[in-house]
C-alpha cells in the first residue's frame, strides 16, 4: 500500500493519507490527495525525497 505522510521538522506526524494500492507511484499519490497543490498554494517550504523532484517546477513563476 502507499500512504503519504507529512511530518513537521521535529518528525511529528501532521497528516497521513488514506491508503492507495502499492502500485501507485508516490508522486501520483501525492497529486491524488492534493498534497502538491496544498503545499505550493500556501508557499510552505517542503523537503521530500527524489521521487518528487521537479514537481513544483510547474508552479514556478
């Protein structure tokens, strides 16, 4: 299963998504749950692994 998790800088759980099938790519899951749009619209600095690299570039400018 694929569960997306958002944690704060101290590692505390802020949010966990409902589970998707394990075959769901992390970036697809993040899009499906609205994570990408939510974080970019609020201008929250976000650290993520390389599976998400480049996604926010479509919001730049």
